[in-house]
C-alpha cells in the first residue's frame, strides 16, 4: 500500500518507486482525491500499466486485488490511511494471509501546516458533502472545536468519476447558512508548485483555480499563527 503524495508523479518516494517497478500488478484507487498529474505520466515513470480501481472494486469486489498470488502495488493519493477507507482493505488482505507493506507519503492532513497553523492545534476533521441540505454534523464539529480553541479542517466532497469537486466557495456558502461570517483559510492545490492559500471572511472567500480544495476555520491563534495568516490575507 503506497502513498503517492499530493501532486506530481514524482512525489512518490524513491523506495516506493523501486517497489512499484518490481510489482506484477499496479492498482490506483481513483475515488478519494485527485493528483495534479495525468495517469500517463505515472505509467511512464513507473514503467508499468496502471489498473484503475473505483470504490466498488476496492470495497466490494476486492477479491480481484487480493487473490492475485503475485506482488501487487496498491497506490493511494496522499497518504495511505489519511481520511480514507483503506484500513479495511489492509484488514481484509491480512485475513487472506497476505503480507502488507505500507509506504507513507505527504497528506492534506499535514500539508495544511503550510498555512502556518499549528498542526497540534487542529481538532476533529470533518467533511462537507454535496447533498448538505439537512446536514449539520460539520457545523457541530466546528462548534465543538471552537469551544476548545482548536482549528477545524473541512475536507470537501468529490466525485472524481464525474469530474466534480466541491469548491471552497461552495463550502463557505454551506457554512454561512449555519454560522457567523468567520475568518477562514481556503487552500487549493497543496503540494503543487504554486499552492493557493487565502485568509478571508467566509463571505469573501473566492478566487481559487486549482483542485482539490479544502477549508479551515482557525480556533484561538498564537501570535506566530496570526503573523503567518496575515501573509495570506486577500
Ligand atoms: C478524502 S480526502 C483524501 C486525503 C488523502 N488520502 C491524503 O492523504 O491527502 C480528499 C479531500 O482532501 C482535500 N485535499 C486533498 N488533496 C488536497 C490538496 N492537494 N489541496 C487541498 N485540498 C486537498 C480535498 O478537500 C479533497 O476532497
């Protein structure tokens, strides 16, 4: 199980690259995020054909992957166990008596440190779904984190098969229906050469061009955090 990092084909570690090149089959899960490179770039670098694995294949019919009796690389965008359901795949592999090796990489969960916000001061992470008419759990998480002075990271819904990714703006619109117009940090394309980070009120947050995107509402700020965020003010 190999984390690919956040953006380029070359973000894979040297160790993981050597292992991918030695594997008989290479699967890439396609449903939890999006990298900034084409699959063809990855195939060229790895020298391997990549088999695309959607959610049905990984979570339902994973026997195709687990019964190969050959060396299989399972590629995951970001880090292996960050905000994904891949713990379950590992559990099933172990039940099948398969030796699983995990190779980690960068994740959105740590890349948000680029905003200058202390990673130790993030509370529970939450997701905002596309269908959010009657959904209040992200707001409950925000309120709980704020009560404890902690930062809240919102991961945004995505349907890569439909090329549909929730934008920071959509997330702000959802939150504004339920909360005050807080100062927030919007992030897009973290891990790319030119990540977009903006610090603004929810109502004024706009102007992102890269995907994927995520949103943070800071809790209590240390002066060092305030200084960092000032550099991202619109
Ligand atoms: C379900 S999480 C998958 C996390 C991934 N496994 C990882 O370790 O980074 C996907 C969500 O994280 C956020 N995200 C992922 N990569 C991002 C990036 N490079 N920049 C900004 N947000 C990102 C988006 O909100 C996206 O919808």
